């Protein structure tokens, strides 16, 4: 019996596994530790005369939580503060030039749409397991983001705003 089968060359590659071990009662779901929120294509007219866009919902999902007596999760976003709108919002930057946009800023708020300045914590209650009265192992933090215009027309172009966030448990 003669075999005519040949062995084809294989493929090689590498795999990188990474993460961070933190002193925390929860783990952030891997896809949520580097959030991207698509704000969409926005008509400049909507932002004139202090206009705002429709808020965009986003969330941070937590898993493997082991709560003791904690009742509240506080999320604090920090980023470059816009000089427009009394410094209440975040600067958005042109993705082509890196320059700050004029007459428009990004607001980040709680699930009800109340905006919070950079560095102000947004509190959310920990969802409890009724049988143990301790926080559930999976939690979801809900937020909204929207653009806020000024009196004059905003700059045009592609934009981004970068923030960091920290979650504390009290």
C-alpha cells in the first residue's frame, strides 16, 4: 500500500495574554476596560445656541465581584477640561490635527442624564442578592454621554475625547 498524501506546511504565530491584577472587589469585563463610545455623525446646527445632542448610553460591566459591606460604587471620570461652558465638560479634539474643538464639549453623566465635572464621582447603588443581602457577582454601571454646544457654531471634523475612569466601592 502506497500513500500519496503529503504534509502541508503549517502556520506559526504568537499569543499574548495580558491584564492587571488590582486591589479591587470586582473585575472589569475585559472588553469594557478600554471603552469606545461612537457618538455618531452630528449636524453642527444642533449644537448652535448652546444646543445638545441626544445622550448616548454606555456602560461598564463588572464581574467576579466579592462584596462584603459595600453599598455604593463610585465612578470618577477624569480628562481634559474644556474652557467652554464654564469648564463643566470635557474637551474634544480633532483627530486629524490634535487641536481642541471650539464651541463644543463632551458631557458625561449618570443614567438619568445629570452631567458631572471631571473628577466628580458618580454614585450607583450595588445591586444586592436578596438571599445573602450582599452585592451580586455581576454589576453594570450605566452612564450617558452627549455633546454640548456654545453660542457660536462648533468646529467641524472628526473628534475624540479621552478620559480615564476609576471605580471605588464604599
